[in-house]
C-alpha cells in the first residue's frame, strides 16, 4: 500500500487549503486514517483522525478549523483546513494501517 498526500502550498493567514491523501488500495473502508504534521523544531502532532466508522477526532489546536473526511470510492482521505494560522505551517502527511505517506508542505504566512 502506498499513500500519497497532496494539496499543500503557500497561503496567507486566514486562508484555506484542502489536503488529499490517496491510497493505492482500498484501505479506508474499514481502517482508520490520520493526518499528522511536523513543524521545524517541534514534535510531530496528530491533527486529525477518522475511524472506519467515520468518527473523527481533532487536536485542540485545530478543532473548529479543520475537517477530516473520506471518500471510499476514490480511496481518499481529505483534510479541509480553514482559518489557517502561521503556526499551522509544517509538513503534513497521512497514515493508515501502519503506512506513512509522503508529506505535503503547508506554509502559512502572516
């Protein structure tokens, strides 16, 4: 299984981005997936996860601004990020069934 994240970029504070994580196989139907971010000099942080039954959890730092969802037909888990802040800057990547995908860089300018 391979996971590929995309959708990152440079955005001004207050803006939005939508990240996508596409799996090479249909693994999201019954398996949880999570989005993590790694910022320079900071510990890795789990920002959101979605279970096989579509329950979601968010880090306190992004709750109310980020939304995780999945499209099983497209083997995709997405992360909608609104009201972005400079502290949201980092490398975002997705994980599922012990597999970590390549990340996508998000840079939020002030």
